[in-house]
C-alpha cells in the first residue's frame, strides 16, 4: 500500500452532474452562494444592499414580467407588468406614475404574452395575444367619385382646326378655329380662350357643367350618381391640341401643367409592365403634381390593436400612449399593400439598423429608417433605400419566428427549431436584404436570447430541465454560426421553464431564472482567453427560504434584484467589486444580505439594552427563521438568533447604551460547497482528464488553501457519522485585536478517513466574513489490485 497525494489547483469549475470518475478535479457536487472568481478562487458571493421596500407581498402579482431600462447613467428603471397594470420604479426604489393606461397589456401570463424593447424614451410593448386589424378610415375622405368628373387638357389651337369634346358618346363642345385671315383671330387660338369656350358650351347642356382654368376644363355631372364612362377629344392634329381623361393617364407627361386643385390621377404606366401604377394629386398652391394614395381604400392600422408605448415624459413621469402609426400616403392595395402582421398577432419587437421591427408568423417586418411609426413607403413610383422591409423566411417546415436579436452586425431570428440570419451588403434595404437559414437548434419560447460579448445565450428545452447554449460565429468564418451547450455537464440542474436570461460582459457571467424554482438564481461564470474557454462554472444563489426572485438584471458590475421576502417586495443591489465596502460606515465588508445602515435611538435603562427595530428599518417583519447580524464601526459583529416573535416584535437587542451609534445591519446567508469524490485524476498531454479506478483509495486527510478568509467549517460525512472541523480565521502567532476582523491566509488540514468513494466533504460558512478558497488537496493510501501491462 503506497502513500499518495494530489493537489487541486483551484475550485473555479462550479457544479458538475457527471459521474465523479468523469469530472474535472476543480468541479464540485454542490455550490450555493459561491462566486467562482477566475483570479481569486472560490469565494462567498457578494452581499445584497437594501435599497427600498416597494410594497407588500403580492404587490406585483404571481408571475410578473419585469423589464430593465438602462437609458443612461442617471436614468435606470425597472418596468413591472403585472398582467393587470404597470409599475415603474428606478433603481433607487422611487416609484413613478403611469398615466393613461388603457389595459392593452392586460393578460394572464405576462412573461409569455408580452414582449418589450426600449428605444431612447420609448418602450414599445407588444401583446402577443392581440390581433392587429385595419382601421375604418378611408383615404382621401370626401373626394368625389372617380367617374363623376373628367379633365380636358387644352394645350392651344391652330387655324382651321375643329376641336370637339365627346362625353359618353355625345358631343358636349365643338369649337371651330378661325382660318387666320385676320390679326384679331390670334387670340382665339389661346389655350385659355379655348378652355373658356369649351366650358361655356358644356354649361349650356342640361346634363353637364364645367369649370375652366389655365389650360384645363373640369367637366362634372349635374345629377348625383351620373357616371362619366368615356371622354374623347378630336382636334384634327392627333390630339396634340386637346386631350381628355377621367382619372387615368398612361404617363406623367400627359398631365396638364395646371389642373383643378386636389384632382387625383392614376399614372398607369406602360401597358407591357405591371406594378408601376401610382397616384398623383394636383397642388394648386405649389402648382405641382404630388404623389398620393388612391382614394377610398383603408388608410392603415387600427392604433388600439398595434403595439403601445410607455413613454418617459418631460416631467419625469411616464405616459401610456396609443402610438401614432402613420397610414398609407401613396399607392393602392396592389402597389402598397398592408403589412403582413395585419389580421395576425405580433410575436416580438426589436430594433436593428435604426429601424423598429416586428416578427409575425414567418415574416420579418421593419419600419422606414429612423421613422419608427412608418410601415408604408413614402412613394411607390421610386424605390428608396429607407423603404419598409417585409420578408418571410424560407424553410421546408413551418418556422414561426419568436425572437429577433442583433448580433455581430447581423440580426438573428429564432423559431422553435431553426435559426435564421438577416444580413445586407452595405445599406440595408429591400433590394440588398438577405435572409438565410443558418442553424437548427431547439429554442425555448419563454426566455429572450441574451447577447454577451461575442456570444448569444439561449435556453433549449428538455423533458423536465433546460439546457443553456451559446450561439456564436465560428472564428475566422463569421458567416458560419454554431452553438455549444454550456450546460452539457449539468443536464438536470436548471428546471423548466426558464423565463429570463441576463448577465454582464464586465463580470463574465450569465444569470438564469426559472418559473419552476423561483427561490434560486442560476449563475454561469465563464472566461474566454484567446478565443478559448478557460472557465465554465455553474452554481446557484439563494436569498432565504422564504424568498422568491422576481427579477435579476445586471448593469456593468452591479446586479439589481427585486425579491419577494416575508417582509415585503424589496429592491436590492449586488456589487461585484472585490476588496471594497458597500457603505462608508463599514469598517470592512460584511457578507450579509439586506445590508442597511442604522442608528440606535431606543434604549431601556432598566434592562441596560438598546434596540434596533427591523420593522422601522425595512418596513415589514422578517421571516421567523432568519438570523441577523449587526456590525459596529469598531468592527465588532453580533449575531441575533431567529425569533418566532419577530412577527410581532422585530427588535434586535444590543447590550448597553448604544444610542447615537451607527451599525450596519444585515441578514445571514450561508455559503456551501461540496467537493466531488477525492479520486486520482490524471491530465493527459491533450488536456483531457482521466481517473485511475483499478484500486482502493483509503483517505487519510485533506486540506484547503485559503487567503484573507474568516471563519468557515469543514463537514466530513463518511455515510454514518459527520465530523465538523472549524477554521477560526486567525493563525497562531498573528496579532489579535479584540473585536477586529480575524482574517487569515494559509492551509487548513483536517482528517478524512476511509474509502474515498464513501466520503462527503463540504465547506460551509454562514459568518458575514470574507471567504476565499484558492486550492485544495488530499493524502491517501492507494492499493492497486493489478498492474497495467
């Protein structure tokens, strides 16, 4: 039997659910409230600081949708959609009113039924249950029937010609031009003279009336309902002098230079071409023909069924608005059709290349560039680069698009089973856009994919649990996309259904929230160096047995939490900076949740006791199983045991007259890490890990290396008995100051005896002091049953 030992360089690998024989040495069985730092080892997670109590339990309903808005450094908000209303609070806990809410976002399942995107002061809200419909407003309201009047274009006259106007087969005007043998006859060839002559003759009829203008004559029916089916002219000069039309001309050049103000004409284009029709309207003020929309068609969308906006107002409050979606201003139902989301629902809203976009069915619809309420082109006669875009994905299966995420100068589109990439060469327009199938991965519908760095993380469903995958562009081939399962080694760790994925590129982590386990925040800590993954650590955080996590989103090195505790709904913040304090009044950083600075004002002279009232501090009563700590400015910690009477008398008792003294108060939380089985691990040249398992490994002792750490304990369980070994923090020979923080750096050895496969070794710390485990190791007797050949 030989004596062997092995060191574990670090414990930054997080949790693994693989068999012990397959795990890396730095992966553990269990990790709660730990932070796997790539530089400082395994630590106790940072504490939360109390910002504000937002209200009583149930304030935001059972499962609200909570949206983080990071407008700038000074304006950062949480928007809470409860299914029956909207609440807005900033990240200091100040509430803001929402004026004019009309119930559009009301739904039974806000996390599933609502989608949001914030652009500057506007937050666009989509209710996925609402069917978009057309409005009842018709274009060119009040315009007469197109066939109730006609225009005669008078260009001038020639001597000896006869000009005839024929309406519905009958001559209504016949102007005979002079032969030109007298000078005064020149005036009779003037276009205005001819127009007046035609108008006078038309007005002499009993069926028609006319109005003359510079070079034009407007002919209308006297009786309501009379239709002009045909208008023809004859001038003996191939209609070069006179021409007529009802509301259609073939080319723009056939229009009169001037016309009746507001008169509408359709330019039909060449007979051999289709789709080039457009409408124009004469503007007498500017004396120009302007492109317009065909009269009598539906103008646009019904605003009440379209996405609404939550808009930050100038006074700092928020207005709920029915947005001013712009209707059609050109074309007709053929040349300018309705967007594909009409008579359908909208699945997602996004912002890409300065365009507002929607997903509906298999279609991607984007607004005009920088004009977010315009989903119709300004002109159908000229194709512009800023025209709206409405394209469908192409796939052999039905691919209902659920999410759109900008990534690496491209737009990733996610359906349940396939991913598409929307790209364009140079300026993005309907002429340059390209939509291609790129990968086929299953995607959960509950959580929006979240981009961090050069990857996008998304949830992929299993039977009862969820996988988290990283979508990325293959190095040196950016057009090629792939996805890796970053949770492959924890297949039964994150329960369905994941509804939120967030994270921080500053601190390199992804946070995951699940509907099924609302008491845990699942955390994925990663690190890439030179495009290689060097850290991949999963763990979870808890904030108390009574706590539901409603929101967890990050900005830089800060995470903002909305938690539903026994004392009410709270807003709290976590700062990831190490070697810091959360309050200037702290002598050192206390690792306790709900941290708040308090000053003692109550004192009982008879009992010589001072009191801090938790209800006054937090606005509610804590859970009776919760322990609290107080930290004075001298660095002295005092633990206050859980009290069942806290629901009636939530006071912390301090010995002596402590009036006027400042304390940092916080709730206890525990760190726990369970090692994988201590087995012989060997690393091959290619970096792979192998375990030698052909003999018996009889453990004798183990150790952990720690740095600037306070109290922690090691629990060793051999299957029948559990032993506890405590590390007090200070080391023999170091200077000890009464009441000061005892931190030590060194190696803590403890006995572990017995078969390695039967031992469970756990690190536990509930004390509000720092903890950094930078390595570990073990020593054992090893007997091989056979020798390799």
